[in-house]
């Protein structure tokens, strides 16, 4: 039996989860800046509590800089380029802020969850899901540290693009789960106790979108956005030259030129799938259909502009943010289809 709505707060719960979802989207922007400014390896230790406090003296700053100097990134890339303490402080700030924002998201989720729980405001059947969302957020932090750790040795000049994709995809799954659960609560507030189902359409469209998001993370991790500054051709040809000496599969997962090409053209497969989904949801809620079209249309334009400007920072960040908005729009549409099923 579903809890009496008089004893629960579904609208308040929905608004809370939507607010946390917005914070996750902001995190995507901050994470994008952190990646694009090569700031991710500037903090070489993981201190969940004390790490929230940045260095407060020149001696402390120098100690952090010395730790960074032991990394392969400094020895092979930023050090030879002439990085000084002032430049180090800049990249340190973005990694520190990225981690701080993650801590704030954790508090913004955990504290209201405890408050709603104590007051008995959580409808029956949702407690375990909310605890799962909290655990997923914690796992995101763990994956983030393992991502950083993958680049902290003298032979690496960057983090593993596989670990980066794991970190990024956990964020996207968390965002989708937050939006889906918030929509469940909004539906519950209208007196409809039945939860939306995950449909066949959501499965196959979601799978295609999932592949594109993984490719996007690999593009970021391999700096593959810099593989071409032209569109639609790369190197003056449709399929660019790439290193296939270790096999096609290896090239598809490691070669910056081929990964960039796959991300560029798989996008159109995803667009076709999203159009099908948008048409199906149009009769249920026209706003969701418009949201999907607006998101993927803007995303394509930003992607092309990012390439043609040589990965201009704010265009690249906007491209990532709209990608997160596309995930949210997809989730909205999937939820609507699940209500109809």
C-alpha cells in the first residue's frame, strides 16, 4: 500500500531532487573546465574531509606544488612549458573546486534525505531507491579518485580515458536517476501511485545515447577534440588516417582520430533515435518533444563550433552541459512513455 499523501511530501521531495540534479549539471560544467584546463592532476592526494580546505600559506602551496612536480604530467608537459607556482595555483583551484562541489552535492542530498526520513515524509517504496542514489553519489567520488590516481605516475601525462568515462557515465546515470525519481514524486503528488515503467523505446534509444556519451568521454580523455579543426571532413577526407597497427578494436578505443570520427558520426544515429522518441512522446506532452529537439539541435551546433574553434574552452564546456541537459530531456521523455505503458 502506498503511504497516505497527507503524511508525505512528494512535491517537496521532487523539488529537492530537481535542485540536486541542477547541481549535478553544474558539476558537469566544472568537471569540463577542470579537464580542459588540464587541472585534474594538480591535487595528488584524496582527503575527503581535510581536503575541503585549500593551502593557506605559501609554504603549504609550495608543498602541494612539489607533490605535483613528481607527476609525469609536470615532468613531461607542464614543467617543460615553464609552469610556475602562480600557474599551478590556477589549475589547483579548478580541481579543488570540482571536489568541493562534489562534497556540497553530497551534503545537499544527504541532509534533506535525513530530514525527510525522520519526519516520515518519504512515501512507501522510495527509501531504498533514495539510499541507492546516495550510494551512487559516493561511488562517483570514489571513481573520481581512481581516475586521478590512474594519471599519478612518472610514465603518464594524463588520466586514463577509461576511468574518465566511468567517472562521467556515473554522473550521467546519477542525473537520470535523480530526474526520473523526481518525476515519480511529481506524479505521486497528483494522486497517481503507479510508477512509470522502463519501456522498450527507452532501452534502445538509451543504449545508443549511452554509447555516444562514452565516446564523448573518450574524446575528452584522449584530447581527441584537437584531432581536427574542420567539419564535416577530417584531414580533408571523410575517414581520417589512423593507426590500425594494433587492430581495429584497439584503434576504436585508443586512437584520437578514429575516436573523434566515431563520436562525430555516431551522433547522427543518436539524433535519428531521439527524433523517433520525440515523435512518440509528442502526443503525451509536447514540451518534452521540444526539449529533446532543442537539446540535440543545440548540441550539434556546439559540437561543430567546438571543433572549428580548436576546442575553445567555453564552447566545449557548453557542449558538455547541453549533453547533460539532453540526458535529462531523454529521461523526461522516457518517463512519459513509461506512464503511458
